[in-house]
C-alpha cells in the first residue's frame, strides 16, 4: 500500500507554463482521504514552494534546494550547510565563464552579484521568491544550502564538464534543467532527504511512489519502489525509473496517482 507520494516540481508536476495540473487540488484531497502523505521535492527555494501552495489548506511536506532544506509537520531540518568561502575556488572559476550566473541559495534567501541581466532576473524569480543583489558573493553571511549556476547557452556543453572535473570530489553536482546546474555539500540530494522523511514517518521504500524528470531526481527515484519518469524526462531518468507516465503538459503525475488510487480501491 502506498503511504507517501513524492514529486519534483519543474518539468514534472508543473506544466511548461509553471502551473499545477488543473485537477491537482482534487487529487490531493483524494490522497489525503487515502491516508497518503504528499511530498514536494524540488531544487526550488523553500519560500517559493510555500507560495506555490499557499492558496489551499494542506499538510504537504517540502524538500527544497535539492534536499538541503526539509520541512514537515512544523519541523525544519537544514542538511550540511556551507559558507560562501568554502566554494571560493568554484565561484571564482564560474565568474570567468561568459554568460554564467551564480546564485547562492541561503537559509535566509538567495543572492546574486553585480548587475544581472533582465533575462536572468526573470528566470531567477521563477524559483527564488526571496532574493537580493549583493556586491560580492564571497561576502555573504548566511548558511548556504546550494549554489545554483545558470547559463542559457552552454551549461551542459561547457559549464557542467568544467565544474564536475574540478570539484566532483568536494561537492554533490547535478543538472536540474538544460540551463541550471546545482552544487550542494557532499551527500546532499533528494534521495537522502526522502529517506530521512521515510524514517521520520515510519514509511518504507516499498510504500513510496516518486516522480521526476531530470538528473537531480536520480537518487530520489532509486530510494523508492514505485519510481516514475515523465514522458519528457531526461534519457537517464527514463532508464532507471521502473514506470513511465505522461508528460508534465499532460498531467502525467496526477494521472498516475489516480490510477494508483483506483488499483488500491479495487483490492
């Protein structure tokens, strides 16, 4: 019996217009009636996730910043935060790559430096409700949960290989979309965060269902028995997921949940 359902947001639960499925509220209440706990697991900032679901009463648990920040039942856990100076070498390297934007994702908010372009700020605001522009990222005094790296044109071809080659032994590194790269402390990922919630709630991998579309969902889909890749998912995600569902623009998540609930009611 399924007791926990976990879903990524962008490219998974949200459609291409960054909207929840039209039937999400109905399906959410169906999950509640069945005693299933719903968990959002995203690279997004916690404050942005809270805003997304503020329009209706819920007891959703949140895994934010790719597993660095976990909130459930009025409890919060910050996992292995770092200081900006701990990533000084990476930040200095990234500054030299043309077209690259760096975001320090802190407990208090997100930080960017210099004079960011309007195009980048429009992209930033989709994921970071609380953000500020500072003169120097290395002067930021906050617990850094994640470093997000944006490049609209050469992220996978140039930025990711350089970061991975230089720092993969020091940090957890994964791409979250074709234009975003995420860097966390070693061992921080959505999979470990899901396992922590499973332990806290007494729920097994066999009783957990999860949905994802990109490489920052990789570990999460490996710690649940009922793993689903979206039709629009990265090929590596489709390869490891046990099941497939429709695309994010065709309500793939809520359709699969409905099928699961129907099967449970027929047993």
